[in-house]
C-alpha cells in the first residue's frame, strides 16, 4: 500500500511539473520567460526572488581562502618516515661488509648481518639509524650508521581526469601542484576539425586531501605561477583535472535519475529536474545550485516549492552548473555547505559521460 501511495505521489509530482512546463511554454506565466535568452544568461541569480540564500564567493570568503593558503604555506612539513617499498641504503662506516642496499619489505623490515630483520617502516631516518646503531653495539665498538632513502615508492598521489597520463605518481617533499600536473603529462588533447586542442578545464579542477577540497585555484597555480595557490602536494592527495567538453549540467541528490546532462539553451531548473525523473519524496523544499566549480564555488538556495506555487520565477541554469537536491533535513544542507565535499554520487557523475538533453 505504501509503495502504491509513493508511486502515486511521484506521478502527481511529475504531472505537476509537466503542467508547470506547459504553462510556461503557453505563456501563463509571462513574467518568467518573456525575457530574451541573452538577457536570461546575464540574469544574476541573486536578483531572483526564488533564491533564498547565497553562500561563498564574496570578499570575506576570498579573505578566508587566502588565510588558509598562507597557513598551508607556512606549515612545517613533518619529517619523512620510511615505508614499505622504499629503496634504502644502510652504510656502517669502517665495516663495508655490513653495508646494505635493499627495498623495505612489505612487513616494514630490512635484513642485516648480525641483526636479522630490522624494522624500519614508520620510523624517521634518524630513528632508523639509531635503532640499527643500538642493535650493532654488542658486535661493533661505537658503530656509526648512515641511512639514505634512494627511492620513495610509498609517497604517492593520484592524478586523474583530463591529463595526458592519469595514474599514480611518486612525489618528494618539494613536489607542488604544478609539478604533479607536469608529472601526469599536462593536459590531454583531442582533434577538433583537424586541430589539436587542449581539453583540460583548470577552472573546475580540484585537489582533494583527507576528504576535503582545498580552495586552490589551478589556473593561478599552473598558468600564472602563483606561489600561494601552487601548494605542496602530500601523500594520498587526489587531483582531478576537469575536462573541457560539451557544456553540461550535473544533477545529483534526491532525484529519480542523477546524471550529467548536455547543456542546451535555454535550460530552466524545473525543466531539468523533470527530465531527471523529478525529486524524490524525501527531498527538501529547496534546491542548491552550485556555480563556478567546486574549488571556489558560489551556491544558491532556490525555493522550488515557491516556483511550483507560482510565487517565484523559474531560474535559468548556466553551463557547468551543479544542481543538488538535499534530503528533507536541514542538517544535511548545513553539513554540505560547511564541508562542501562532493558525495560519491557527485564524484561519479563528474567522471561520467554527458547525457543528451532530450528526455529519457
């Protein structure tokens, strides 16, 4: 019984959305769509009576972004710790027969004469040296040991998306964002009418660290050499180079069919939601439009219920907008705004192919 009621509610919502679209197309709401499309594209969302709140991309946000990057720049880097897979050299001065050049085994140890297996993983170079000197002390008078990391195979980052060679890359303590981009071969290219063009979209590329998107401007870091945005990368960083492609709109959250759709002008919010299977029963009354990319976004909280009730104007979307439909809880929206970290659904959609805006 509940299932039939749910299906009935969704069907009613779809009918309502279709009715709104028909009314718009038929001219029943002249204040919404009588403006020219060129004016619509230049229409600032802040001026819409459907926008209840705007977050991000103001002077205060930019000030906080700069402060964050300055703190990151001045942050002391922790000493390197040896990891499994690293290739190291151990020299015992005056005792060449004890010198060892080897890789740290998967269990984090290396083999040495007299000592057998010595655990070095997780230790700094100084700590590893002290442990070996202490172990050799019963066999050699005043041992002096030197430990050198020759190859680092454990400090890696992932670079994916529209780069020439996406994959896993080793980094050093001095590797910066622009260096990581170069390691991956820079932008990928494709032929367009016989001309090779770059496909990387640096404006919408992101650097994710420990579950958070860093407020880094890839264009400033890579194209303009801005030192503050050209941050040091760290182990396990995930760099996604967005692809310059056909303009699209990503729809995610509580909708029937989350997807990335080809942008076709004019493209209104209500029409787009309808083409994506409409909003699910547990959707919030407001929809979030994310504009200008995830690294430095601006977000608009839009009153969809007000649009459907005829109290507010429908809003136009722009290329590369993200439409996010939260669940029916204020807490989820607040968490989303505060952390601004894409859900797994959103990350998958950003990697996915574009669906033509022709209906399902």
